[in-house]
């Protein structure tokens, strides 16, 4: 087991910029001024990405499902049916390939599965089971291969398919215990920040051995609020896969770090002003990196608001120029529909948001088939999307997905 890999952050002097500046860097390190006013920009998706529409075929009733895409590889799309807990495999053009269901209490079975990754070369799909604290490995036809036991007493909330040999994990156990204590009437002043460092580590795909512990600088702030008599944590995507490795952040540092497994953590982006100096507090919920762009979601903590419903601001940074804008994506094929890349499924104003993890150089959006048929009747669809929707039955077919490969 490697020794802890800790990055001791250097002191960086922030040079505050005017809101009209195109370059958002200081000492070569990009940052975003969350109190600034960046221009709003409506961006046609096809101007910055290649778009593919995907319908997962339902010619066989065994491949009808209630759920969403769980994982996408170069050639394969995997779906977990939330009702039956079956795992379905499709080709990238939507043709059914295989399916299996291993729900049960016996060896090699799962209870509450989540698909975490799929290796096409070895035909191994990695399925975590929250209640048993294990990752089960199967073939695409459901042949049980092995069990990876996770570290004892862990509560893994994020698992990322890191490389051919390992998985990267975020262990939420301590934060969960903290929240339970607060629910039972504990005081925030009784909590030692040193007890709540964010526990990241990388484990072997073969046997679960911990290969590397990763400790971010500083301690995790206790972020959240009491809402209707209950303590709720502020949501955050602490780890997100990127082409070079994994992007990590926590509330304390106002910083996004890159971990690639071979060298110390590297800071790649900063928030300014510091979250602790803002009222209301604002923090980077997630940073996404794809193609020539970086995307940031900044959450705003509002008193009396459910932390799960904190309002957000969405930014896109052009890597080449450093320009930052508040973006909104639109599609020439789907008039009247806006797209924001966000882990939430749907906003109350009807805006579709990112649902699922990034894959390769892209992301995917789920397009509700009922809404698509209504939009078609209103002549708001065109191109290949209209052609596809005209062949589908809203009462019998699966939804349509839009795959976005950023240039």
C-alpha cells in the first residue's frame, strides 16, 4: 500500500479582475469570481459538439425498462431497470445485446445494485451493492466472476472507473455519521473539523486492496442547514472523472484538484472570493472537463431553503482563451428546450439537465418521449430527432437520449 499522497498547497495571490476581462487566470491558474457578473451566452450545441440521438430498441419486451443509462463505453450502453433490478446491455446504436438479473440473497447476488463501470476488453461489469458494502463483478450475460470487498465501515457514495486496474472511491461514512449526530440534536460546535477530512482512495479492481489514499489540503467544512427540523448536508460532487484522471474538490479549499495516480495533487481551478467570506455562501458544486471546455456549477446557500434545492449558477470556460460565460445550451432540432449540464434530472422550470456521468469526451441528456411527441405535434422538432420520434410510440417505447461529444 502506498503512503498517503498529500499535496501541501502553495500560497497563491489572487488578482481580482474586472468582470469584462476575457482572461480568468492568475499566475497561470484559472479561477472564477463567483461574485462577479459574467455575460450570459446562448450556445447552439452543434457549434461546439457532435450530436447523436440514441433510442434503445424495444422490439423485445425484455428490454423495456424504467430507469436511465448507467454507463456508456466506446461501443456499449448499459441500463439498470429500477423496477426489476435487471442490467441491460445495448450496442451504441441501440440494439439489444444481453441482459441479466442477479437479485437475491445468495452468493454472487445483489440487493440494491448500481452499475459503476464496464471493461469491454475483459467483459467485466462492476456492480456495487450498497447494503452489502461490496462490488460484484459479472460478465455481460450475468456470469458471476468475483466479489470486491470494500474497506470496513465505509459508506461509498462515489465510485469512478479510474483505469484498467483500479476504481476511485469517495467514502461518505464520516459525513453520514456527522449528519446523523446533528439530526439527533448534536451541536456543530461539538464537531472537530479534523475528524472530517474527505476520504478519497483508489482500490484494485482485482481484490479491493487500497492502492492509494488521497488527502486534500485542509479539512472539510460542515456545510448544510437545518430545514423543517432536520439537518441536511449541502450537496457536492466531490469527485468527477476527467480525461487526465479525477477532479476533486471540497468546501474548505475553494479549489479543484487533479489526481492522476502518478504525481501529487495539482490545483487546476480556484473560486474567489473564498466561500467562507461570502454571505450568502457560494461554493463550487462540481467541475466538469470535456473537449475544449470546462463547466462549473456554483450553488448558493439560502436561509430557509432545502439544501437539495439551493439555486445554482452555471458557467462554461473556454480553455483556449480563458473566457468564462454563464451558458445555456439550445438545440436547432428541439425548439424551446434549454439544456444545462447538471447532475439533477429536471428543474422545475422544465429545463433539461445532465443526467448521468460523463463518458469519453461527452455527456448525455435524456429526452422524455412524451414531451418529444408533444413537441413534434407543435412542430418544434426537426432534423434527425424529428425523424426518429415519428417512428416511436410514446406509450410503448423507451425514451430518447442525446449523446453530446464535445469538440
